[in-house]
C-alpha cells in the first residue's frame, strides 16, 4: 500500500504545526519581556529580537528531533508499535504489509490533532502576551527610563567590549587594564561653588504681620533742646488785595454783588 507514505507525511506535517504554535508563543513572550526591560532602561529596544530568535531556532531544532510517530502512539495506546511498524514498512509491498497499512489507516482516522494541543498552557501564554503588550504601551506613555540601570548596562557593555578588544586582559588580575577608562565622574567631585572671599551677613526676616509683644519695653524719654519750636507765625495780607478804594465806590461794588446774589 504505497499510499501509506502520504499518511506518514500527513502525520508529521500535522504534528509540526501543533508543536510550532507553542514555540511561537514562547518566543513572542521572550521578545515582549526583553523589549519591556530594554524600553524601561531606554537602551536599544530592537535588541529584544536576539533572544527571541535564538530561542525560536532552538525550538525548531527540538521539534525536528521529535519522533512524531512515537508521539502519536503515546497519546493513542491502541496504535502502540502498530503505527511504528507500518511507518517503517511504508514503502514495502505484500499481503501482510498491505493489510497492516489498511488497518492502521482506518485507526488513524480516529486520531485528532486537537488532542495534541495543550489548551490550558497555550491560553495562559496568550493572556501573558497580551498583558506584556499593555505594560509596554503603559510604560511607553509614562516615559520612565531607569537611568541607574541604563548606566550600569552601558558600563557592562563597555567593559565587555574593551575586554574583547584587549584580548581578555581587562579581567585578568586585580590591576586595571591599560587604556581602560575609569568610572569616575568627569566633572570631578560634587562640591559647592565658592564665589569670592568676602563674607556676607544676611538677616532673613519672615514676611508676617503678626505683632511681636515679647520685646516691648518702656518708651525712651528724650529731652527737648532749646530752639526746637519754630518762631511765632504772623499772617499778613497779600499786597495784591491792599488797594485804596474810596468808600463811595466800595458801597457801589457791595450793592452790585448783593443784587447779583439776590437775582
């Protein structure tokens, strides 16, 4: 029964798809977690692809090493050794082999690929991926880089780079390697700036309207000196109004203004 070769190929293809799905989820979770850490420290978030790609390549290697025929037999005990024997003689011909192929082909129809899908674990991984996506969006909106971790990571990468370029001499012994930059602050020690040599006395008074009655004392009596008071003021009429007007004309002017006031 030469058609049994296609049956074996279908089994391998179906199980490869089922096993590939959790590997993709694991790689996605690893990528999102690494991306979250790198975004928090504000350091080259695209490097998160490296661990994810490395794991996915390792997962593909493990999937290729899995014997799918034995895996089907582990889930369906009634096919134990029978399916393996039929797969080993998939290209053989004969009455006994054909009958075996025919029997196993009928049993394969009761094998469901969904039985190899771990629903609980895969659902948990999907929920975890969604949570990591929300965390990345949340922290990206807050813009909270952890500067201390960023500096430590940069120092570590700088040490590794210098060690590789120096042939590993940077980590040998307790003495620092030649050409290795120190971690001291380039601006020197922290101190207060000294502006001039002159000492200034500054008195700070609080801005308040409260009356302090604790320092109230008797009023100091001061003697009045002679000549303190000004001389007597004498009022004199201005020269402008000192005109010699005859009495007759004064009466006329007085009567004139009186009539004006009455009218």
